[in-house]
C-alpha cells in the first residue's frame, strides 16, 4: 500500500460539515482538544472524524496495524456526547456509564483490547476565613485502545493541556503510542498528589504551632477539617497503587514506558506514606488541644469560684444587716457602719490573698 508522508501540523484532508457520529469542538461541546499523532508528531485535522480516518485508513504498518493514534480530550461530557465516541471507538457501555457519572474508585479494567483507567485528581484550596474545604477532588478516566486515547476529566482542576504540550515537545516518547499518554497523565496526577500533600503538611504545621502557642485560640474546627481532607486525600492516593502496578505488567505497554510507570509508582508510594502519617500527626495535636481547652476551662472555673467566694462576704453581711430588725448589734453605734466596712474589706482581702497564693487568681 502506498504511503503518504504527512508533515506535522498539516491537515491531510478537510471535510465540509460535521461527520455523523463524531462531535467537533464548539462553545458548548465537551471536546477540549484532539489530534492524530504519527511517529510522535501531531497532525492537525478539522474534525475528530478526520483524525480517526487518518490513523485507521491513511497510515498502516506492514502488519496492518495503525502506526499512530488519536488522542481526544473531553471535559465533563454529556451522556449523548460520550455515547457518540463510544460508537466510534468501540467503548464498553459499562465503562462509558462510569465515565459519565464519575465518583469512581481508582481502578484498571480491560474490555477486549481497550483498557479503562480511573484516577482521582486533587486540588488544594487555600483555607481562608469561612473556607469549607482544603482539598477538592476530581477524576480522570482514560480509555486506552490500540490506536486511540480518550481522556474524560471531571472537576475544575487537573487540566491535561500542559500534559499534551509537554508530550508534543518529546516526539520520541510520544511515538510509543497510547501508553506514553497513559504514563504522562498518571505522572501528572501523582505530581498533583505531591503538591497537595506538601500544602496540607504546611497547614498541619501552622495548626501545631497555633495549638502550642501562648495565645489562646480555638483550632478544633480547623483540625477536624484537616482530618476530613486527609481522609479524602487517602481515598485518592491509596487505591491507585494497584492499577499502576498492574499497568506495568500489561503487554501493550512498551518496556521504556514500564520503567517510567515504575518511577511514578515509587512517587505514589512515598506520597501514600506521607499522607498516612498525617493522621498520626493530627491525632496527638487534637488531643493536646482538647487537653489545653480542658485546662483553660478549669482555670476559668477556679477564677469564677474564687471571685464568687470573695463577693459572697459583702453579700452575706449586707443581707444580714438589711433585714432591719429593731434590736440588732451595732445598729445604734456610731462606729458600727465603718466597722462593718472594715470587716468586709479585711475578709475580702484575706480571701483574695489566699486564692492568689493557691493559683486560683
């Protein structure tokens, strides 16, 4: 079969109108970007259908396999949009349903010659006054076939545009096919884990410093919020270890890419250990804070009790002499009033001195 040499970035052919069954990018479309890649170089086309035809009909190896692949990037597609892609690329209905509804656990599944990978993405949100979250999560689903990659992203973070740009600058690695894209996405996701884990660690350090500072602050709400977000981070990081390990043993992954995947798995292991240690840090911090709150409350109660006892003396004496009985001692004595004031002052001073000596005041 005669081969046609295609320059990177040049469309092989153009079509009028929209091909049936393949969406094109538009203002309301979930399609973020698409391209055909031949020998690691990007080949621009007018539509996704053109890219698919270019790979499947325009360039074949002597064995009849495609020498390139198509990469389509989607962001929160509707059921109708993703169903159209499923018809074009032969995606399994169960995997399509998972990609539409999201909220999936990180996993790796195989449907014939198509591998379906789910990864959790995480993003750090600066915890300002009244902030509800520190860590927010999203998802990236990857359909990886022999001659195509379809990435489906859910959430406002974890953009794959930089991943595509970096890969296009390295045609040698991109020439390894869909497995190279799979590794690049996994590496990007794990790097996101590292950044968020470091940011959460800084928050934990700030909380620890505030708890053990001389100033009295209430950090319990922030500690509980951090514990909740650490749990979310653990749910994203922990389950991904199995799928990454399984990917390293798949036949469609070249040996060079397997080495890169093992490196990503090593980074993931370090992040997982780091995140698991956060619970061990937050628990004693929370216990120390609650102990400080209890001690402070006891100290306040001692002060209240001490001042209550001091004010009890004038209250009791005033109550007795306020009953206005006719025959009461000192009521007719001209020095009776000053004497009572002196007794009150002496009793209050004695109690105050005693409470201060015992550390109650």
